[in-house]
C-alpha cells in the first residue's frame, strides 16, 4: 500500500468513527423511539463493523471485492433497520445510521475510482429512498439532498484517489529515472576514463603497426564509437509493449557508420520499431553493396510533431535516374520491398534524394503514437 493510498483509507476510518459518534448523539437526542433496544443493537453492530473495517481496510491483503460487498450489505442492513427502531418510518427524523452510511460509499470510491463510487452511492441512495417510500412518504416529498451528497462524495473522492495514485506512480517513476541517470553518469565517467581510452589507444597503435594489428585497431575503433554513443543516451522507460528506437539504431554504429540520435527516447510500438530498424539495416546493406564495405554512412533519427524520421545518408556514386524502377522491374526489390514496402506498411513514407556522384539520402518517416 502506497503512502497516498494509506492516507485515504485513514481518512475513511476517521469519517466512520466521527459519523458513528454523530449517529449516537442523534439517537440519544431524538428519544421516543418505539423500540430503543433494537436501536442500541443496530448501533452496536455499527460500532463493531466500524472497528472491523478500520482494521480490514488498512491491510492490503484483506482489501478487495468481498470486503467491499460485505461493507455494503452491513450498511444497507443497518439503514433498512430504521423503521423497526422507530416503529414505522418517521419523516421528521434521520435514519438510525445518520451519516454513517456514507462510509461504504467512500470506501468504494477510494478502492475503485469515481465510477465505482457512483455505483455505491446509487445503491445506498436507492435503499434510503425505497425505505422512505415504503414508509408512506409521497414521491414528490422524497428528499434528494442526501442522494446528491452521496453521489458527490463517491465521485469526487474516487476521482481524487485515482489521480493521487497516478501522481504518486509518476513521482516514483521520476525518482527511479533520476537515480538511473545518476548511476549512468557515474558509469559513463568510469568508462570514459578507462575503456574508451584503451580502445582509442588500440585503434591508433594498430594503424601505426599495420597488418593484422590494423584490423584489430579498426574493430577497436568501431567498438569505441558504439560504446561512446551508447553511454551518451539519456535513459527512459518506454510504455509496456513499446521500445526505444534509439537502442535498435545504435546497433548499426561502427567505425564507418555514424549513428546520431536525440537525447530523449524515441518510443514506438515494438513491431513498428522493429520494422523501421530493419528498413534502416536494408538501406545500410545497399550502401555496403554499392559503395564498399568500409564506405562511410550516416544515420540520423529525430521526432517532430508526432512523426519519427530516420535518414540514411552516404557519399557513394548516387543512383542514376530510373535505376530504382529498372531494378524493381528485373526483380531486385531491395528498395521497393525491404525499405519502401516496410515503411509504407507502417503508414509512413520514404523519400529518396540522389544524384550521380553526389551520394544518396533515404528519409523514412512513420507516425509516432501518443
């Protein structure tokens, strides 16, 4: 049980105790009841149930639908015992429960929110109005003040309780993110002072020595670039069923491929992010095939106005006019299906800007759900 939720249940407990005292005062001051012994019995049940619910609602394991149902049954039963105490319904007096019957409405609202609180208010109000109507009160004279107050209490308390729980969850998430950010910064400093410097040294010395050492140096340089970009990412917690596109794109980073992503998460549904990342991989495969295995390429990702855009750029020979249509006609569907087809299936669009000798730029845009 969270601190905010616990405070709501303590408030309900205080209301029950205070309204029990008020019901006792009303009973003593009214006097003249036909069956006072039954009245004392009903007040005894109310007192025992108040003690029981104060304890039960404070324990999370006990709090649930069975307890809420029992609470409502006891409340309605005590309310409907009013005619037995008064020897018939008396229009000039309050029910034996007085305001105590509002405790069940508040408990339902705190547990389930405004809709559940409204249902509880409707049950108690209908029981009260039925009792008054069965006692001979004319329909036009039925009071609605109590009904309105019950609905206001159930709906407002339920709404505020739900908002408070959400706010506390957001606060807890922010605290965890802040702690994760501090830990990430600490690790990033340690990595920068040790691992990254060693990888940079291996890359430099490998190039100086040449031969197989040069290949080791190249691999060290790729790992340095990927690790440096990874520790620069700002942590985030994507919603359930979603992923951070930045993490998927970082896998393509190497000594020849530079990946630039924003500092904030690019959250997309897992299926959308996977397909978009696969389209980027297909574009980079085209760069390696047509420009060379070590040809430089750049991947840029950004989010603007509900759209995530990923751009793959190279400095290769470019695409001659009509080449893409010719490739699709001959069955080479890398651009048509692996890239354009994937993105269009996601409801996005692909723009290709290229000219002979000026490289190629492929821009892939997909809508980003809120």
